[in-house]
């Protein structure tokens, strides 16, 4: 770095310290928000298997408040009880022909998030944001770096750093996988009346294409090389909700629709459909360039708890196994006006035709699968997605019991979802936006609600912050 850049960095550091002090005074444990200087890739490149130069990112642009995070033992955040409590943010690629000019924002990725969005999250007590984001490589051959996607992720990390939040990077998409796996069945062929996209947008080829799987490995190797020295990045989550058991490799092959884990692995274990044969390769590639950053891995079946026992447990160090917990789905995903199931209550929670007593004991029994897994393998588990639609009867009690049970087990957790304040999107897509209160007809932030109070009460337990070195 030239001398003038060093002097500039020092000046920015002095300014940042003053801004941090003011911000922390106003928000308590909340966000620090100095304006970061922009960093540039530096250091020798390394050629990946798909012709992408691997370069680390200089982290000098991070605010001075991040300095202590450089001495943080990131692994201890995952092994010393519940230390990370926060939320997911969600972004996907923008499709102007589907989304129009405003709905998802003007960039290649949307909906947009602002510094204020991150600051609000920290001010409410969260210390951790799970960035559920498109992967850095293109979804179609030749599987190369998408600079627009990368720039967007860099900007999100900068805002999270200013807000004094830890980050896990989760990739929703990548080579051979488009975002439309998450909208399975909402296409115009499956739903002629309500479908909103042509089935040609589906791309689940990663589950049948060796080249796509190789490129997914290369994408994560590149990503780890780029962010391994970023002090706020405390985890890489390799794939959001692997789901070949449902979608197969469509349109390359037919959907599978296999929901029994044992039946799936009896038939497809060891094939390209099997996530258990792909993620060890990704982990090995990451560890070639980054031996330290914890790696999160969720199982097949959308990372549901019942699929956890079927995961391949690796010998590599610093691995966290992840689950997503939305059960009972028939309660957490009821759409108004039909809100017949309440918590606690009695209803058929598992589709077997028999009514269940759904309460804290029911949730505790569900999570006993996690207890068995951790006891058998001596590995940490995290819940990096869970949630309930904001209008469900008893949502506050449900959230209280669920978060309490996570705490009882020492699990880190990130709820779904911390929504953007981007108006066109926030006013329409807000089922999981607890800030909008329990009224389905309200689409703006409310001052308080029972559900919001529960979430705040648990987030208030956070003591770890990047600025404090953990």
C-alpha cells in the first residue's frame, strides 16, 4: 500500500473512533456506523478449476471498532453455549421481466438493504446476521464469477461490520442451482391460475451434473480465499436447504418427491443426488485456503431436523451441523383468513391423521433428535433458520418456547426473517416480518407486539460483539 493510503487509513481510523463512540452511546449494545474506506483485492492470485483467479480481500476498509475481532476465536462462538442470537436477511437475483422496475430494487440483487436496516437489527439486541445470498458464481456454464453478486455481498458485509454484527455467509444458489427451488410449484404449469413464472426458470442441474458440482466446490474455495481474513465472518453455510429429495434435478430429470430419509438414502445414497458426497469435497477445498473459519452444513430435506441423523459427520475440524426448524408446518405457515391451529393446541401436526398435543413438550421431543446427534458425535449444531408467520395464534408463546429450548441446549440461532425496509417489497412480502405486528392487514412497523417482545427478550442476552473481540 502506498504511503498516502496508509495516512488515509489512519485518518479514517481516528474519524471512525469518534463516530463509533457516539453511535455506541446512542444505541448501547447497538451498531457502530463509521463510513468505511473501500478496500481492493490484493496479494497473489491462485487459479481455480473453472478459471477464476482466487484473491483475498483486504479488510482495511473495516471500521476501527472491528480491530478486536481480529483476535477472536471464532470457533468458541459455536462451542461455548448460546452466544449468537440473530436473524437472516434474504436476497436473490433480480429478474426484471418478472419483478418489474421497482419491486426488488434497481440492482442485480434484491431487495435492497440499507445501513439503517443493519443498525436497527443490532439496536434490537441481535449480534448475528445470517446473509442468505446468491452464490458468487453464475448458475449456468461456464460457471464464472459474477462481479455484481460479489460486489453486493461485499457491501452487505461492510454494513454488518459498521453495525457491529457477526456474519454467516449462506449461499442459496450457484452453479446448476437457481433461486426457483425455493418457489417449487409456483410456476405457471403447476399452478395455471396463480403461478408467477415459467417453469423454464427452474435449474436444479447441480443434482445431476458433475461439472456443476465441481464448480460449486470451486466457488466455495474462491469465497473462502476472499473472506477468510474478514474478522466478522464467523461461518460459511455451504448451501441453503439442499432439496434434491423433492425437486430431483429438474429439468434434467423428474422430481423425486421422497420425504422419508431412509428411503432416499437407500435409493440415492452415493449418487449425485446425495448431498453427503458433495459437501465433503467443498469442505476439503475450503480447508486448503482457510483452516480456521467455521463451516456450517445443513442436511437434505431442506435441512429439517428429521434429516440430521442421516448426515455424514466429517473428521475435519470446526464443522457446525445446521438445522432449519419450522415444524409444525401446518401451524407456522397458516395463511389468513384460515388460522385454525393455535399454539399451544391440539391438531394433526405430522400428517398422520391423528391429533397431537402441540406445546413445549412436543417441541422438546422434536429437538431430542439434535440431542442424540450431538451426544453421538460430539459436534455442535446450530439453528440458522426458524420462524413463524407473524399472525399465527399464539405466535409469541411458540417463539418463547422454541427460543427457550434452543437456549437450554446451548444452540446458536437465527430467526427468519429480518426484512428490508425497501418500500415496494416490505409492504407486500411480510408474512415473517414480526415488526409489522399480528394484524395481516397491517404492512408497516408497529411500536411493539407480544411476538416482538419475546424476540427482544432473548436477543437482550447477547454479550458477544465483534468490537469486543467476542
